[in-house]
C-alpha cells in the first residue's frame, strides 16, 4: 500500500492511496483511490475531461499500461 498527499502550494491539490492485493493465479489486483481539487472548479474538471487530462482517465490509462508489463 502506498499513500500520498500533495505539498502545500501544489498546482493541483491531491491525495490518494494505491493498494496491491494478491489474486493468486490471476496476478495482482490494483486499487487506486485519488482525490483532487481542480484549480478551476467544475469548469476546469470538464475541460480536463474533454482533453483527456482528468485524473480518472489518466489513472485508467496508466493502470492499463502497467498491467501490460
């Protein structure tokens, strides 16, 4: 398990936790919990989602690449 918290004054305040759970012959289950404050509020969230920069989208993409390794 790994946890983090952004430093004071970070461009995007965020925190999270990643858990790795043994799934036997199936490999490893990876769970990611990410919380963040968009700098521009709701409008910023929508723009980030539109351009594929929203953390949920990025995390899914990154976890998918990690799984391929």
